[in-house]
C-alpha cells in the first residue's frame, strides 16, 4: 500500500506521515473503515477476500487536527460513531451499508464537560476534581481513547485519559447524541473498556494505575455504578469478551458418503442425530444421516 500523504496532526514519532490507528470491519465482512489519526481522514475500503486486496471506495476528512482514533457501528447499521483523540470530540456519521457510503458528518460533540480547558496543565482536573493525570503532551491535558455502543443501541460511551472518565450519551432515533454524564473510571488513563454482551456490565482498563474496574450498568438510564470490584493487572490496555455461543443455522442433511471435507484449514464437526435401517433387495444396510454445520458442532 502506498503512503497516503502528509499529516496535519502532530502527535507520534514519524511526524508528517500517515498514522492508521484502527480498522473497523462491518458485520458482513464486506467493508473496512480505517481511522487515520495522522491525516485526519477516514478511509473506506471494500474487502476482496479472495484476492487478498483492499479496494478504496471513499475518503472522508474530519476537522483538522481532530485525530480520528476508533469507530463503532450502531447496531442498526445506519450510523457510525468515531472518537477523535486530539480535539476530544465524537463525530456522528451517516452510513449507507449497502454501498458503504460514509457521511456526511451529522454531529460533533465534545467528550469533556463544558468549559474544560484542554490546554491548561496548571489547573486541569479529572472528573473527581483531583489534578488530571494527563496524557503528558504539551498541548493536551486530556486525550480520548475508546468508544462503544450498548447492545440495544440506546447509549454511547467514550473514554477520556486525563479527565479519567467515561462519558455517556443517549442516542436518538436520528442517531444524534445527547449528554447523560461522566463517570470516574476508578483509575488513571482508561485506554480501553468493554460492554458485556448482556449490557449489564462495563469493564474499564486503566493503563497507568494497573487495574481493571467493574461497573454495573443501568440499561434504562445508561448510568454506571462502581461495583467495588477490581482486578490488578500490569499496564491494562485491552479487554475482549469470549465469543458467546452462536445460534446454529438450520442444518443441511448429508449422507456419510457425501462428507469429503478437503478444504485446507477447515474444521468439520458433525453429530449423528438419526440412524435409519433401509432394505435393499433383501440385504439390510445402515445409512447414517447427520446434521452438518461447517466449523461448529451441530446440536
């Protein structure tokens, strides 16, 4: 892949170069959205899995020196939300999932309280009122990190490093955001967090205080409550839930003779669900019929 250009956002070593920070794949596995923190752009690629290629479909610019970092899809697929690391904002993008048209930007909101001065190191406070831990950058007392939407699509959360908070927004039917409030993360530098698939819990990884904090989540209001439970972990940076058991598709039926899995790297799991006795010219033989699911055990 060729270099994409010169950067307007100055943050990382290798200044003046592109800095692709994350890649968000849509649920159908057809498109990838690349957040380029250095160039202040979002690149939309079509994934050609067979050819192992990325085909550029669209390029959308954010505000100058916004520093797009991470993105997430709304569960209904009509909106994309992107958190910007440098100017501490969240963009709401329209998204046409059929042809992967991203934009326009429908709304931009701050992840910080009104009146917060992101350049005043001497007076910067975290959400508790204590001195801000800060990202240790000359131009910033706070930098955003992660962004996620609740499973029901009603609330959005983003993490602030320095203010050490999770900001919560409610999501209207038109995709626009309204501030709910801020919650102290129980540590410094919340680089990552993850919402449990049930929607009842949020785990926050506080990198600089070496802990993971468990929050109860009110699914009706979106508000968070510290459960008091913590896990000590050196430089906690990323949380992933184990994949929940997926529902099996309706099985297709095959005889044993039909089973010739020759594709390299494919695991085939089967379960015998019925055995039939069939007569043939007076000679009895067994034919096994099985429910088949590629890559999973049929149940």
